[in-house]
């Protein structure tokens, strides 16, 4: 057994224990007990946290482990084996950045599914990976820009077939394209590309396999259609209007997962070969600022996503999203931290085991040597420990 002594806590992230400080007893991969500092733990191995801020491990609900953050065309030219080997490193970089659970929302050749299995088997260090496999998409211009990433399906029957193929490959959930993409040449981010009936078919097929749908979705009409169809997460949700926000209020089926890191990054700087992405990102940036701010003011629960791996976002730099959310949307620090922990855990049905520090939950824990409520960039610059499933990995 392992004891983390003299921890500082953020109260809203600890359940069943009231003090602002305490010790955490870890037995195997679970938290066995949280008790006041100074408790006699007899012969357990101890680590003195010396007042560090100890939090549950972070969630990133939107990454791509087969993309490197560099030139997309270079990534596409890699063999599937090379992509898989690179993904092993990217997964470790992500874990070392404090992100102990990630959702891979589209990997070429289903690499993230195989990597999830290898990490779960203990063969490589890495975060918990919730993987979609390939992205189910209609026939669309730009699809071929990402080799091996898409499973094209038009109409109900083909959609059911594609969902079944991804589930057969081991997907945890289904990712679809609901609108054109900033990163696909020719794709129009505002434009719906699946019909409402097709969206309903994806949701029906996913629910038939006891899982849910995540929709890549920038434009307003596709956002509304996705809500009506009953998808679980609206990825990006860049162009929300008041009606869409109203549809999401008190809605416990559908949640938004904004990804500010990517749109900010693309609008700022991209490689020469990806220059078409820059103008598209810039065109949605103001809508993104207004829409998500309104959603925040309306009290919507939202997930924490980045699109790490997409150009120009390097794996392991996920924590940039914290500072961006505060500066761009003027969000409260504690709210952002909850988005990256308990809120994301709830959205992807993982809050039984993750998202807070609580007796019985999995011991995925991070420590910062600075209070993140005073400086939210502490997640990037002051991360000193990472514990995954009860094992100190950093
Ligand atoms: Zn993405």
C-alpha cells in the first residue's frame, strides 16, 4: 500500500472528505481511504507531498493519437506500423502531462484501439484510452486528405454496416462527421453533411451496441440535428446560436466538447501545406468566442477537449487549453478544472471510477507545486507528479 501524505485538496474535487488537507491511502489501483494529515498508516510506503495540490487525473475528450501535430501530409505518408509506434510515444507524452484519461476521436487504421489494448495489458505506459477507431463519414471532398482515418457510409444501411465494423474492430464509441472540417480541403465547417435521418441511424446503431455517438460539428444546423438525433457529444460546437443553447439546457443526453486549442492554434500558425486551414479557423473564431461564452453563461456542463495531434498541436501540450479557456472565454478557474475532471468523466460515463478523489475510485492522481486556482497555467508549468492506477509514473 502507498500513502500520499500532506496533500492540499481542491474541495470540489474530493468526495466524502471535508478537510482542505489530508493523506490518501492507495491499495493496488484504488483509493482505499482519505484521512487527516498525521494519521498513522503503519507500514505503508509513504510519499510526502509536502503541501502540493493533489487532484484527480485530467481528462482530454478530444485527441488524435495517429496525428503528430506536424504536417498532415507527412503523417499520412507514414506506414500504419510507423503511426502505431509514434502513437506509443504520444500516449506516454500525454500521460506525463497529467492526462490520465483521453478519448481518441479518430485514429487511422484503428491504431488507438490496438494501443488501448496494449496499454491495458501493461505493455506500455499510457493513459486510459477511450477509442472510436475510424470516423464514420459520408462521401465528402477532403476525406482522402487523411489516409485510413475515415469509414465512408451514406444512407441508413451503409451507416449500420459502418457502425458494426467499428464496433467489431473494438471501438468504445462511434465518431462521425456532422459538418465539413476546417482541416479537410474543400470542407465547409458550417455545412451539415449528414441528414437528420442519417444522424438518427448512427445513434440507433450505436445504442443497439450499448454505446454513444460523438459528432464532429462546427455549424449550427448540424448541431441542432445532432441534438434531435440524440448524439452524446458535440465536438467543437463552434457556431452555437441561442436556440441551440436552449436545446442543450437541462438536456442530460447531449453535451458540448469545445476544442479551443486547435482553432486558436490553426488561426495562429500552420505549416505551408496546411495554409487552407488557417482562413477557415479564423472565420469561426469569433462565433466560437461568442457561442461558447453564452453556453457557459447559460450554465451548460461542457467537456474538456483540445484536438491534440491535429496540426499544429503537439501531444503532451494539452494543458494549454486551461489558460486559453480562461483568457478567451473568461471562465472561472474552478469551472475549467471541473470541465477537465468530473464534468468530462460524467459526460463519457466514467464518473463511477474517475473524475474526483474518493474512496473506491481508481487512483489516477496528479500533483502540482502551485495552486491552480491562483495560476491556471500551473497545469502546464507546475505538474510534479502523475500517478496512474496507483503507480507513480512521474
Ligand atoms: Zn478532431
